[in-house]
C-alpha cells in the first residue's frame, strides 16, 4: 500500500511563491490607491457569530458558507465577505466620525462549487464609505475600483451600473410583491450565467407571469443609457424608478467630469443578488473575456449597519477578487517580469575555509539592498552553479583564495556565462545598474 497523499480541501489551493509574489505586488498597488482615496485599513474578524452572517441574508446562508459550532456550542461561521464585518464594526463604534472610509484586503471563505476563477478560499480587496447617503459616495466607491485596475496597467474593462430601486420599481409596476421581489432580483442576477428560458421559468415558479417576465427582461436588457428615457416614460410615476434614474444620471455626469466616462455604462440588468443592496449597484467586466466573472462589484446598502444594533447609517462599497484580477493580468501579459523576483545574487565560497568571507559579503550586499543567498549547503562549485541555474539566479559571486589576495571576487553572469574579476565596490556598482537599485 502506497504512502497516503495529503491534499488541500476541495476548492482550496496552496499559494506558491510565484502567485504570492504577484499577489504581494497587487496588494501594494491596491493599498496605494486606498491611501490616495483616503481609506483607512481595518481587519474584521475572520470568524463571526452565525447570527451576524445571517442577519440580512437569512438562515439559508448556512448552506453557502463554512458553518460550525465551537466547543461551547456557539454557532459560528467563516466570513464570506468583508462588508458584513465592516458594517458590524461601525455599528459597534458609535463614536467613530462619519462619514468614514474603511478598506481591507484579506481572505474569505464560501462553500461554492469551485469553477474557473473561483475558489472556496480566496482573497478580496474591499472599500466601504459609511455615513453618507449622497450619490457622490457611490461615485467614489466605483472610481477607486477603476483606479485600482488602472494602477495595475489594465484599462480594457467596463463598469456596468444598475440600480436596485429602478429594478424593484419596474418589477413592482409589473405585478411583483414584497414576498417574491427578492427572489426575482436573484433570478435577474443570474442573467450572465444561465439562459433566458431558465430565468423566465424561475419567474413563473415565483408567481410572476411569463408575459410580465418577458417585459422585465426586455426593459432591463435594453440596458444602456439610451434606455433611461424609455423607462422613464413607462415607469416614471414610480418614485423608486424616478429617484433611481436621477442617481444614475448624476453618476454619469460625475464620471464625465473626471474623465472616466469611457469606463462606465448603464446596465439595468445589473442588480446583484444579495438582499441588502438598496441603491446603485455595479459590476466590472473584461471587455474581451467575461469567463472569470465580475472583476469587482458593489453597491449601496443603507439598511445593513442598523441590523447590528447601531444607528441606521447609509453605506456603499466595492470589492474585487485578487485571483480574477491576476488571471486577467496574466492573459494580457501585464505583470512585470520583476514582480516574481528570484534572488539577485548567489554567493559561493570555493573552499570550506572561506565560509566566513561568503557570509560577510552576503551581509554587505543585503545591506546595500540586494536580495542575496549564500551556499548554506556547502556545495562544491559545480553543484552550487547547477543550483543557481535551477533557482534562476542571474548573478553568482565566486570567492576563491587567489582572488581574495587581490581583494577581488569573480562575478559570473548566469545567462551569458561571462565572468569578471572585480572588487566588491565594482560588483556593487554593476549590480546597482543591472537591478536598478539606487
């Protein structure tokens, strides 16, 4: 019987050095954008009481998350997003000044079926503006998402903006009730994933006529800005629709003011399935390949914070998955080669008695800002160079007795094979130019 193989749980992947280096590069860029927009970093607890997670989504959320009881019998769950935790935090800190801008970059867990661009354990970036009801807060939440992707060198995407109030107003105008409207919105949210026929069938199962369903989809799928006038003419006397269209027109105006109009479009089929959204909602998609799903998304949720014992505080926010962003950046070859760095230098002493010299040079080079490893395995030169090749280290310093008598070392280029006899200062100067370290 063979040795038992141990693997990660289904839907959870280990993150190796290359992916981790890319993720680190991305999060550095994202944090910089957070800072530019005035968002303060926080970290909500990863484990929440189940009543916190289910406060708005209902007990059925248990089937979609990692739920468990602790040793004291308390019902707990791993967080499935950062919005709930941040909303709870603000509810628990009534003295925090409002509006407040909070951001986080951390891991989430969802018991979804693993698929392309989707894992059960994954990392997200998230921003929330709490305490402001003006649509300017929604504008800021979308704009930071746009600038995050632009900072990563990627601009071939669009943010599709819908409005829950408009969608709800249209549904109500065509016969939806308070009992079935959330389920109807969840069906509409699946338009990107399932067929139109499945959506219409779901409408009928929820007490909505097929004819009304056809009209809803026809109205929402007309989608873009030119549809606003037609919707206003047909449903303009519904307050939710009237107010929602006003928000959408304001958003378009603000994006035009700041020169971002080409990144956004109105798409009223964007409704987002979670029940806590109350106003503008949005999702960003790659213009050429939507297989990975939404690159980022979010919306306004004015009723969530109050559920956690705090004041009723208006709020809006955006979140995006790091894995999906990484996939798109790789496809477009937008990840710089230096993002997945190997050590700059491998220091090799040619004889055992020169180990102290190798350690000393390694220390000096590290102090100069270089990434350096030395021959901790005490290999002979040939084996050490073979290891340097496998590790893809571009430069090797060879320390020999004869060379040391002249206070010089051999600098070997592992790509060209060129070897130069240089002083340490000369080596440092060359390394600075090669790796652009000042």
